[in-house]
C-alpha cells in the first residue's frame, strides 16, 4: 500500500493561478474521463465565491473508461480560481497532479488549459494517478 499525499495537491484545494484573463470574460470548458469504480467529482470555484461555477462528475462503472459530464463557465478579469476534486471512496480523499500550457503567437495567447491527473486513493492505494484525467480549456474565440 502506497502513500502519495506528498505529491501534487490535495483535491480539497487545487490552485489554478494560470487560469486568468486580463481583457473580457472568456469561456472555459471542463471535461474528463475516469477509469475507476468510484465516482469522481470536479468543481471549479472563484476564490471567495459561495457556489461552484462548474461541476462535472463520472465514474462508478467498475473501472471501465468512462466520459465524465461536461460544463463551462466564464473566466472573469481579476478573479482567481481553484478546483475541488473528490471521490466517493474513500469519501472526499483525492490527490491531484496538474499542468498548464498555453498556445500563443506573437503577443496574443489564443488558448490555454490545465490537465489534472487524479489519484482517488492517495493513502493506501496504488498512487498511479490514472483514476481520472480532467481538462479545463479556454480559447480566445470560444463560444
């Protein structure tokens, strides 16, 4: 049994410091896949907010690769964001690895996004970070 709580972020507060806009609001899309018997839920929050801006969930199908629900929300200038990633078993406990990348040409950034790799049992599990793969993506000219 492995312990991987010292890797990445606790699912209770995954900071998203690069998820910003300095001009008008941008649409951010949230999607993902799971391959766990547990249900994984991801909620995106504005720092200081009282309700989730977007929530997706999926899994609970005996470990079969399953698409999660999808959602979108508006990125607002001057706002910081974080994610909460939880699992049904053990209740609420997850560990998350994140990466951010952007596509730019000249002085314009056209798209950006985070990828989350989720371990749903970071204390006593296998620490393979393959229980869910979540994407948060925005594009300058998106819907």
